[in-house]
């Protein structure tokens, strides 16, 4: 066995990156795969905003070939939780795929503020990356992701033979799982097209254009969203018309729902808030598998699919709504169909399937208040003004010190700090106390205390620390009370996530594949354990920022 050093270069729009990669050459079996020989495809399915208990509570209602197939043939972790407080889509996908905390994977949230200017920074924004369709959407790429994903490591460990692809309605739901070395595709809500950018290709692949022109995106115009099961079998059938639900795109607050055909933007935008968006995503994934011959190469390929519909539906109608309950059953049926396709193309016996979620969610706060919980909704302009007033009086200045807010960070204006010769630790402490003095705030911690390690060793504080990104987080990080909605736009959604509480951190982890036993595991595990488990199972290097533990049940029957 010899060790060969090769230099691998890859060119992006804004930079040339070079790596020196060691490869093992096995002379005795030159045709051997560079990773687990039993796996041709790693199918990584993320169901956005899937609460941890939902698959198990609905087990008897699941299709035999969908989510139930993975539960019946693999390991099910019923008590998996995120260990960070920023339970948002970007961060969840980053942790799922890198196994790293924010300090290592780089993402402080879906959005954060530039610490010098206060301007918004989107998690996957990249002005140097150009989309291949006519769209108002920003340029995007994984340039803000600073750690490798497990799919990156599969590619690196196979000399590029293992390929990674990702598809989602959301750009961040595709770009982050694809990592630095994969290819990502996502949905444009104004046109109904899937597309990619110049970060990934020199031009739009012809087959993508053909898919967009196939008419599949228009098949729902004369259809309705109807219930998957008889109405009297639903737990939340009585919750099908709550006053605080938001019926985006004229979808209303009851089922059945007609799609809005008033104009293309309304129709294509509305598909995201229904089973149609996920159906279209999986149809695109089928075409992607066929065109790229995924799972048919010399090393295991990775296909990442992030299904966004449950998240859109949960935000619009809440997680205790008939819409959310029915959406999950539609997703299960769609996966039943997709797994059958994968079986025909690659073989499920040769496929490692992972099903999890990027975060959970809470229900609509106004509804929970009616039910008797201490639930409410924060309006950021109010707590920011109150805190600014406190700071102006405390330091005898006329300028506002808070220049931006993105959960969970408040950002101090460096120009105002400098012009008034103010001390950061002192102002941060005053701001933290000003937030704690307000209703609906439970915890606040300063950047100075995080960086110096001067924090109490408690579960909530540890989750704040794991959410802290030194270059991108703010000066004070705070946590709302339980059941309080917190987001920069207070009225944008009916329901929200983004806290360190169990309803936001608890998600399922389901894994099936060759030599993985069938069992249910109830002990507490961290979602950050998943990435290192996959690389261990596939016999490749650990992702660069991963700090989790291997889930022993997944690898217990593996042999060398």
C-alpha cells in the first residue's frame, strides 16, 4: 500500500483554493471504492421544521415505503436535540452536515449584521455568484460556510469520485448541505423554475432548462390541496380555522385549498406553502438522479434533499394546525414514491438513508395564550427603543447605541462607541441588564463574557455559546421567555422557532442502510453527532469542525 500526495485545485468566481490531499492507493484491488463498499448512495433527507415526536406519534399512519421504511429497517433516535440556541434553517443544516458549532461552521443565523456597518448579511449571500435565470434573488454560494460537510469529506477522501448534489425550495436548504464541493439547485418562487449559479457551473445545465420547460410546475393550477386521510382521523381537525392563522397567497385557513391563479407570482409563490412545493422538489430530484447518474459511479454519491413545505406551513398555520398535520402525511407519501424510484435506480439495499430536521417549532403564541400558557409576541422596535433610551441616559449621550438586531444578537454601533469614547465591556453589561429588565426576556450574555469564558455552566448558556460566531455575532446575545415569538419582523409569520427550548431543539434522527440494525434509541443524543457518525460509517475523515460523538448503534455491526 502506497501513499500518494496530489494537489487538487478548484476555481471559484472570487478565489483559487488549493489543497494537498493524501490518497490511499490499494494495489491489491485497484477497482475498490474509496469508502464503504456496501453503499452506492447516501440519501440525506431533511424535513424542514419537523418536530421530534411527529414521526413516532404518527407511526401507524405512515406509508410502509416512506418514513416507516427507515424506522422499520434502521435506527430511530427519539430524543435527538440541537445544542445551540439559534434554531434556524441555515444553522440547523450547517450542524446536520458539519457537526460543528457556529464558531467553526461560520453561520450566526439565517441572517446577521455586519459588525462595522450594521447592514444585513444573508447566510448564503455572495455578490460574485450570478444566477442563470432572470430573477430578483441575490447571488448565492456557500462562501460563508467555514467547515467541511460530510459530503465534502467523502469527495476529498475519494479523489473527487464521490459527488454531492443538493436540491430544495430554499436556497440555504440546498447550498449548505452541498458544502463547498457539491452542486446545489433551488426554487425561484416568481417563475417556478429551479436554478443554480456560477459558483457551481459555467452555464445552466441543459437538462435543468428542459425540466423547467416541461410543464411540471403548472400541473397544480387546476388542483386542490386536499386531506391525505379522512378528516375524522386527524388530531387537529378541530383546528382548521383559527383566527391567528395567516393564509398566504389566498390559501385561506381551511382545507381544501385552491391555488391562486391570479398571476404567476402568486401561483408559484403559493406552491411553497403546500405539498405541491415538495412534490416538485422530488420530481426535480428524480431528474437530477437520472441526468447525473447519481449512485452509479466508482464511489458513493450524496444526494441531499431538503423539503421545505412543513416549514412554510408551520409558519403560516402553526404546528398544531390541521395544515401542518396533513402536510407531514403528504411528505411521507411523497417519500414513499421517491424511495421506490431510488430502489429502481440504485437499490435501497445499497442506500444509506438519513432523515432528520433542521429545527422544531412552537405553535402560534396568541393561540397558546388562549390555551393558558404565558405566551406572547416580541416587537423588536419596542425593546430596542427601550434599551437605547436606557443606554442614552446611563452614558449621557444623544445617539442610539444599538444599530441592528438579528436573533439572538444586538449589535452596538462602533462609530457611536468611538465618538463617545465608550468602553465595550461596560456598555455591553448595561445593555444586557437593560434587556433583562424587559418583559419576555429570560437570559442575556455579553460578547466580552463569552470570549473570556466568564459564563455560568448551564444548559441554556452553553447553547448560547455554541451559537456564538466570533466574527459575526453581536455584542449582546439574549433569549426570550418560553413560548414568546421573537424575530426581527414580528408579524411576518403566525408561528416561529429560533430558541434553545425543547420545542425548537427536538428533532428526529432516522438512519437506515447496509449493516445498520433495527432499533429504537431513547437516550439523549446531539444532532451534531450525525456528521461524524456518517463519516465514521463511510470510513472517511471527520468533517473539519465536528465535535460530536459517533452514534454507536449505527456502526455496531460494521466490520473491516
